[in-house]
C-alpha cells in the first residue's frame, strides 16, 4: 500500500521557549498513543516548533488503518451445549445479542474467568484521513502548558490563542476544527515579512515551502544556523561572542530565522562590575556578550532579530539606544550605592521582613553572626575568627542597595564590590560575595574557609528557620530552596574538612530563633540534611546500604567527614570473603540484643561462662577492644574493620555451639551481656546490619 | 511626528477599526485599567470596543524631573476590544504603521509578560511588545477582573505614548519630545514633575490620606449595596491613589501593604458585584476563589 506523510501545524500567537519544548514532547507522545489505538501504523514521528507554530510530522502512514479483530466475550464455555449436544438458551441468547448464531461462537481462555464463549468480528480498515481528523484535535486538547488561557467563545484552554491549523495527509486536507478554527492547507510566512499566506501542496512539501519563506521550523536546524551565524561573527570580529546556552535557547524561540545585529557600546560602561554588564545584556535585552581571547569583556554586543535584515540600521540604533539607557540606569544606581558605606545599607535591613515570626533581615544577620562565631569554635579547623565575623556582619547588607533592588540576582556579588568599597579586605569582601554559594549541585563553593563558614552559618539559619515554622519541603515543592541549602551545607563541610557535630550545630541554630517560632524540629532537620549527604556519598560511588550503615552514627552527632571515611573503608573492605558473613553475624547479634527482656550492661561475668566458645569469643573481644579503640582514635576504619573481620571464626563457633537463650536465667543473661559487648564493639564502627 | 499628532493618528486608526473614542476619565488613577470603560466594560457580556488616552499617576515613579526616563505622571493610550479580533496582533502592528513605524523595517518581539493588578483583582495573559529592544506596549488578554472569570474575553492594548514618541522622534530624554512643532513635552510637564515629586515624597499629609481612605472605603460598601456602583468606583480610584501616595511617602510597612491592597481589592469587588447583579443577573458570572 502506498504510504504518505501526515502533518499538523498549530499556529498560535507567540509562546515562550519552555512552552514549545514541552509541547513538542507531548505532541509526539500523545500522537503515537492515539495512532496505535486507531491501528494506524507509521514509520516515523517528529515534532518541532517556533514561537508561533507547533508542528507534528508523521512519516510513512498507509492510506487505511489496519483491519482489526473485535472480540465480545459471553458466558462460560461449558454453557455452549447441553448434555444432548444442543445449544443452550444462554449460548443462543449471547449469539442473538451479537447478531449472530450459536454455531459461529468460539471458545477462549480468559484470565480469572477460565474458558468463555467468544464472538469475533473483523472491523475493516478505514481511511487514514478520517482517523487523523479524529486524532489531531484530541492531541491538541491533551497538550498541557505551565499556564493556559481562554480567548474565544468555546472557552477552549490553550497556552495562547490558536490562529490557524494546517493539516494534511499527503496532499489531502485533514479537516477538523478546534477553538473555532477550521483546519486547511494554508499557513503564513515570516511575520517580519508581513505574515504572507502560503498554500502547502502536500505534507511532504511543508518544510521546503517554509524554508522558501525563510522559516526554519526544525528547532535543531534553527539552532545550528544561529550557532553558525554567531561563530562566523566571532571569526569576523576576531573576538568571541559568548554563546550562553540559556540565551541561545531563549533567542531560538523568539525568531523563525536568525539575523544577527552587532554593535558597540561605550567603553565607559565596562567600569560597571562585569557581572552587572552581563546581566543587563542577557536578562534585560537577551543580547550576547563579546569577550577577547582571555575571556575579558569587550564593548560589543550581539542581538538576534527575526528573519530579515531590512532596516538593519534602525534595529542596530534601537538596540544601542536601549542598551545605553539600561547601562545609564545601572551606572546611576551603582554610583549612588558606592557613595554610601555598607553599614548604612545594613541598618536599612530592619525594614525588610525575613519571615513572619522570625523578625527582619537585620535580626537574621545577627543570628548568622552568632552562629558563625559558634561554628568557629566548633568546626575543628583553624579559621580566622575576626575575618569570619567581619564578613558575617555584612552578608545581607547589599539587599537594600539600589543595584540589588533592581537586579536581585546580583545579591551577594554586589556585596563583594560594596564591602571592598567600604574598606573591608579583599578576603573578607570575597567571603561576603561568596555567601550564597554554591548556587547549584556542582557549582563552586566559597573560596576561603572563612567564607565557607559564614555561608554555612547562613544556610543552617535558613534551614532551622523554615523547619521551625513547619515549612518542610515536600514533593517537588521547595520554594525557599532548602534542599539546595542542605546540599550546599554538606558540600561545604566535606570539602573544607570541617569536623562538625551537626546535631549540636542544628541545636545552636534553633536555640537562637525567637520564641514565637516554637517548633524545634532538630530530628527532621538532621534527617533532611542526612538525605542530601546520602546523595553526595552515593554520587561518589558508594553503595546505598554502605551509606545507610553510618546514618545512626551521623544522627547521634557524628561528623560528616568521619562518616565519609567509614563509608569509604566499608566499601573498600567489602570484597573480603568474610565480610558478608560477619555482617550477617552482627545482624543476628543485634537482633538478639534487641529482643532481650532485661537491661544489659555489656559486661559479662567470666566465671559464669560454661563453654569454651564463650570464653574464646570474650577473650578475643577483650583483646581486641583496646586495639579497636586505638584505630578508631586514629580514624583508621580500615584497620578497625579488619579487626572485626578477624573475630569471624570464634563468632561463628559461638553461634554454632552455644545457645544464648539457655534455661538457667543467670547463664542466659550472662550470654546476652556477652553478645551485647560484641554489638557495642561493632557499633563503634558502623551499623553493618544495614548491608544487604 | 509630534506628540499630539501621534495621539491624533492613533485615534484615527482605532476609530476606523470601530472603536469608540471614550475620553479620559476625570479622576486620578495609576493605570488606564481603572477607567470605568475598561473596568466595567470588561465585565459585561456585551461587545465593547473603546480607545482613549488615559493620563496616569504613579507617585513613587516621579524623579523631580531629573531622570530622563522616569515620570510620576504620564500618558497611556489604551484600546479595549471584546471579543478580540482574530487578527488582533496584525491589527496592532498596522497601528504602528499608522504612526510611521513600518514593522517590517524594525525588530518586533513579543516577550511573555502576564499582567496582573492585585488591587483590582485582575489578571491576564500576554506580552510586552519590544520595538528594536524597547518595550512600547503591554498586550493582554484579560482573564479575570475584580476576581470574576471573564466571558467573553477582552484584549487590552496599552501603548506607552512617551516611549513611542521618543522612539519615533529619536529623542533620548522624555522632556525633549516635541509636543507640537514649537512646544516640548518638558515645557508642558517638567513643572508638574517637580511640584508633584515634592508633594508625593515630602508634603502629602499621610494622616489625611489614611483618614480619607477609611471613610471612602465605608462609603463604597454603602453605595455598592444600594446599586450605585459608578460613584462607588470613583471612590475606589481615590482609595487606590491614596494608597500609592502613602507608599511614595514611605508610610506603609510590608505587612500593612498586603492588607491595604486586599482592602482595595475588596471594594473593587463590591463595585463589580453590584454592577453584575444589577445588569446581568442572568449571567451569574462564575466566581473564583480569589
């Protein structure tokens, strides 16, 4: 059978990039499912789009849907005939209800029902055009967007108004309507060329027809063209146009054909912090920045316009004027900020509420200062406390500056510039600037240990604050970025080698909160942080159960670096042939102790021992415990674990020959204490019972 | 093209599209959306096509006439069309042509920007229109007004007249815009900016502003209950203006701000309910949770 391609183009008023990208995935998914349901096979399916069209292209579709067998199930098979071999009334009734006779019924085994009567009919294939005319409108109404709207009387909901539908199977129109729009074979070209109407002869000629009209419908092709244009420009300018991926994507969905507009701006604006220059260009105008071979910003920009180079001079002038106006605004704000010492901005924090019940940002600053001071003494690392406190005092001051009020993304960073301007040292200023780091899971941490400690103090205060108000993230909801704060804390601690009892740190953070925030949820917060630590450890290649083995240790105040050392050594020694056995024996010992009905001291009385295996085991335990203590003191968990492994034979013998739950309660309790002494020994290293 | 020609051309263009040229409403307001032709006009089920210049006041935006780009009083040109024309985007682009901007010789971009007005309980879906990088128009399909789901939908096109005039006249300062061939925008308005910046930031009697706010608020409820939604809505505009003045005077704390905004939303809602009940009881608009 001859196969043709099928096409659906939904023409809409301008939609943003993220809408297009997600709609493309959905178009493919829903169309494939509905085609399968309709028994209409296809060879390929593709979706693409621009800011004003979403396109679904299905290749190799036969003219008819496949013939389908339809089955109707009836009563149990044994009811087909009676003892005399005649059809029963039930069978006859079922046949009649299906418009047939009992002799046409078959038998089939159906799960949960056994053998039942079945009547099969063949549904002939129908035209692909008809099937598609039902499928396409369904696909359109299934599309989900981050936000929908209504615009016409049927109150159909979609991201933006639908203004045209082009739908073809080969050269035949596939006719249907959605939201008051009838499908046809007409689309429009570039809006920059007046949105001329284009009649499309067949689905197969669609992409060519639009290419002719200077529209690159396929996202990947358009991106390639855009990259090509930018690369060519870089070469011509002998500079590098910085092709920021986010900006590329955003621009990709603001145009149907990329035309670059290059121009320069006054050197004077490069006196602004370069991050600010980037932000003005990228966020406010969607322009690309230009740098030299050393990565240093140069006074040029590249804007992308849609489709034509007619009036290029107008656009260039327009872009230059807008950029200049924005830069003038920025310079105005920046120079006003520089005229004021940071302390004055800090004082204004009292007018900014942090959170209801938790005071102002000035109150939060004081808490961060206190906590940072506490951490200096508790982090087990030499830090310059003077520098920590100097930085902590200014971490939020930039929030009241003109630049940060205008460009909130620059919080922290502007703090660096203003701290330096107020006479703080480069290192302290840098610590202020690094306060919000790391910005994401893999991005850089604060540069200095002092900066890291201040940043940690801020994160712990934020975490404690929200937990105290019961604002614990659930599911994908995490409006205050608590997961990021917890993960950042874990990374800061581990990568700076801080030896910190987080249980105490969390308590210290809670203790500073005003009494109105009454929940002191140390346990859930510690667990929340632990979950991020688990992610870090498993990411580093350790197995989930190995990480679980040190959770108890962490929750009871163990430091994260110590946890990591333990996990590392468990992982390294896991290949030892005795390992699984000793873990199993420990699990058994732990269970026995848990089920004991008397309180256990963990110190057995040697005179009550009856069997050699008991004495041998205890002998080994006492001999080893001193060595183990020394290894643990040296944080040498590999040696510690090796010690535990060495006990395997006597432990196996013990469990094999000795019955712990002896009849004589004195003997039994003594044996329980022996097992308890063993468990204590193991638990000093890790909870090996978690290993699977 | 002078500033006044600009307005004349837009009037001519939109009149040809069938819009009634409703004149500016004679009370102070922060945006054209407060004009009763927009507020009540978008609430009915009747078709509504209007256009008008609307003087607006944003007390906090004034800069004593010193900043080349910021004003405490300025002009919007507003178009409301219900139901929206199918080719409304093109009709808008043609309006630019009417004021001398051929869009095929410039870069036009539609940047996602969903407008909302918490004081009016209004929201919509739409864009900022960028002309060679400069925002010149807010283009919105209203979805809600005074917390009512709208049916049918109105499209609102709001031109920033000063921005467009600067663009066409290639001026870098608002005050340099030519109002006529001889008169500049600065000559008409600079004194206004100076005077009102002093009033807005320094002189306005905050006690009086609060006192009037409270009194008018009560009056809105009383009038709305009697079905006098039009005078009631005048007082909503006045309350909103007092709120903006208090804000410019720095007299509103963060928590009070949210409370005042809700109080204005509630009185706007009372006017809308009074209007809907009196005019379209059969319609019984769907109320939202807002």
